[in-house]
């Protein structure tokens, strides 16, 4: 990112979302325990902080409130850090254009859309493998789907603003950067690359965001 991104105000809904995510991350460790989701050692009788993540509907570990709580849960500090930087960098500027109410509605909608598409794809994949979805213990957590939705909004509102990446050290306009990221997520998702990452949740957030913005614009860009 360019240095100007670090001059953004830490306030409004964007700032509140960051604070909520940090509080939930720290509080879940302190109050619920079980810091790492490991399929081999995880104690499903205790559940711990993964009780706030989302399991596939039909799983004995699924609870309806997880549709919302999973968006504020993170598996590690780095997972939390990158998502919060995404909210700060992209969300702060989108919120300044839209205002807090529309931004919050959009953020939560993208998070729920990401959840729905990820769960739908996962259910279909398990059926193709002959696995009973009700016995699958994979969990989804993180704000990444909502962050990808914010990135779409950023690219539409600031298409020619350059995003400077660290790896590789190049600068791309937002209108190119975000579609490339979405294409990469589709490639990784179909190819089964980095299976611990919910690639279709990222795509789900981006798709939900694009459809919502298109509706607001009367499908005219």
C-alpha cells in the first residue's frame, strides 16, 4: 500500500469493526480456550473458541448464531492482522463515501454472502466425494469474505487509485488489482491449492458485494 493509506482516520464503523474483532480474538482465547483448530487433536466435546466459528449446517457442532459470529473469529494473530489491515485500508475510504449505515449493511451482507457460498460449495464437494456433510467437522472463520467485498467496493469507488504491494513490489490500479485477486481465488479454489484457506468464501464476499453495488446503481456502471 502507498504511505497515504496510513493517514486514514481510525474512526467510524471501520474502526469499531477492527476493535470488535480484536476484542473477540483476545476474549475467545481467555474465556473459551483451544487456540489451534487441529483436526487430529481438537476436542469436539469441549469446542472452546471454535464454538464461535461456523460449521456446516447439519453438523452436530453447527449453531445458527455462527453465521454471524464466524465473521469476528480468527485462527491466528496473522490472520487477524491482515484482515484488520484490509478493513482499515479499504473500508475506511469506502465508509467515507457511503457513510456508516450503508457501509455496515454492506460489510455484514458480504460476510453472510461469503458464508452461504462457501457452505454451498463445501456441501456440493462433500457430496461428490461421497462424504456425509453431517459428519464433516471443517470450520469456517474470519472476516476475509467481508474484506473481499470491501475490496470490490473500493475498486468501484476508486478504480484508478494505485495499490502498492510488497510481494511482488509492484503497483496496480484498484480496477485491475481486485479482479486479479478474485481470479486467483477462483484458480486456487478450483485447483484445491492452500486447502486451509476458504477461497470460495473470498469469492462469495466479492460476488455478493458486486451484486449489491450493481443493484444500488440500477445495474448501470
